[in-house]
């Protein structure tokens, strides 16, 4: 875990993503952080070891607890989130489950939304209830219902915005006020937006979690998770992670650090590309619907304008006709990988019906507002004209 009470400098996010945690020379003057594969750190004498173990001196003892490479990543993310403390995890799900398990002991109550990320939903529907936690899931866009549920009292309010795959936006500011009035902790999954497009802590959240596997790393080559927020809360989760054992591997920390150095320029390009593609698809006669928070016809466009500085690289759309058109379009696209991933430099697409939401029944998908012929499209950083030409030839096939 990395934390600081240092005076916050007003530095741009790109500057921060390049220099944050790296404004120093490393081993023998190295300008780039070494990957410290060490499991354990040796001491010349027992006193020094004792001082590090008791927190009197800075240092590392055992890499399940802390590691110099992961510490640099945590410092960079702490600065990008403008947080007091940050802790890394082996995966996004580890960040989410460790956080929820720390605060949701038996008898506690959590309120969340029906369409969180698939793995998170399983926690809410199976694992947490089995642990004796009272879980209430609200319709993502019904903020009155959220407030009503929160007003009855809860310990944690867990939000995810934008959502997968229809990019709904949750009003963080409004719901955080309601949650704080009943003494609840507010946790936001900011994976889709990243600190570049949305700053949940500034909007009232207490903690922000990420799958670093997606946009933060950005190159589809490392799994990881991040938790940022107030020190007293992050410390509690860190203590649980030390024992739970979900530490981030130093090599993955290095790859995510490398990805983060270009986070802002990548996100700005993802935002621009998505906007170009949304404009193209919205005008296309063979398209029935386009979902993207940046367009005025989107259900939550006004909230998106209020709380986001960019709308992200994920959009979804449904072609007219039935599912055979989805299959034909996806299989005709050349500049797209069909894969269970998003947030990478390359464009990735897939049909939620037979992938992320394959286990939901058609009725459940309908309730979640997911059309049967939806295509989720995670726009990469390629040239938008090429992606549009590719979509054009694929749509010609149907
Ligand atoms: C992928 C994802 C996760 C889980 O992250 P992993 O790194 O795959 O464990 C959590 N939340 C969201 C929004 C995601 O997209």
C-alpha cells in the first residue's frame, strides 16, 4: 500500500502519469523502475529488520505484503486518483472482492445496481448472501429507488459507471450524498472511465476500484486491480489482502506502469474514435440503436455531461434484423478481435448475448435493457477512418 498526506500539487494528468512515483533514480541510477522479482528482502542485522516490520523504517520484507515495483504503480495511481492511499491487487476482481469482504461482514447491508460487471454480480447474488450479507440491487437508472433503499440504512453503496454493455451512467454525486447521510461507505468501479474521464473521489465516493487489466494497462498483456481512497479505508483492505494473498505480480505491475505512462493520450484517442464511430453508426440505415453516453439521445446524457470529462472507448449498437446479422457483421469485421476483453489499444468486439451475458435468460437480458442483437465494441486507438471503412464493409454484408 502507498499513502501520503503530502501537499497536493496541481499537475496535469499526463505529467502525473509519466512522472508520478518515478521522479527518482532507481538502482545504480536506472531511470526506469527495475522489476523486483524478489520474494524476500534481506537485512544486515535483526534491529533493521525489526524497525521495518514495526513501521519505524521504510522498506520491504516479503512480496506478498509489499514490493518496490508494485509500490511505484500504487504511487502513480494514488496521484492519478488524487487519493490519500492506493493498494494494488492481482486482478480487478481481487480488488473488488477484497474491498467488499473487508467491509461486508455478516449482518451488514450493501446496496448496488442490477447490472454490475459479471463477476461482481456473482458476489452480490451468491457469495455475499451466503456470508450473511443483506444485498439489495436497484435498477441502475432509477435514482429515486436507490435513494429509497439507501434511506432504509446500509453499510456500503457500490456503484459501477459507465455500465457494461449499455453504458448507463449512475449519478455518483446524488447517491453519495444519500449514502453518507446514513453513514455508508461509497465504492465506485471506475474501470470504463479511468481517472482521465471521471474522478469518483472528487464526486463524493470514498473508494474507487479498477480492473487495471483494461484501459489502465491498455495493452491486453497484464491482469491487475487497483483500490484508491482515504487512507483509513485502504489500510483496512490492504490488511485483508495481505492475508487473502491477492498481491499483484511485479511483472504485471511493471507492464501496467508502462501502460499508464500513455494513459491520457490513449484515453483522449479512445474518446475521439468512439465519437467518430458513434456518429457514423447513428446515421446508418441498417442500425437500430447505438448506446454511448456522449450522445444526446442517451438515457443518462445529462449526468454524463456533469460528471465525466470524456465518454470513453466502449460503445454498443444493434443492427436491424435478427441475431444472424450480429454474427455476420462480427465475422466480417477485419480490424476487430472477437475476444472477452475491452480497453486495449486494439479494437475488440463481441455479442453480450452469447458471451458476457450468456448465463442470463432472454427475460433477464430484457430487464437489464440489453437487446438480443447487441454488439459491444471497444474502440482501440487505430485511425478512425480505417475502423469506419471496416464497419462499412461489414454492414454491406447484411
Ligand atoms: C473486467 C472488469 C472487472 C474485473 O477485472 P479482472 O481484472 O478481469 O478481474 C471488474 N469491473 C469491470 C467494470 C470490468 O470491466
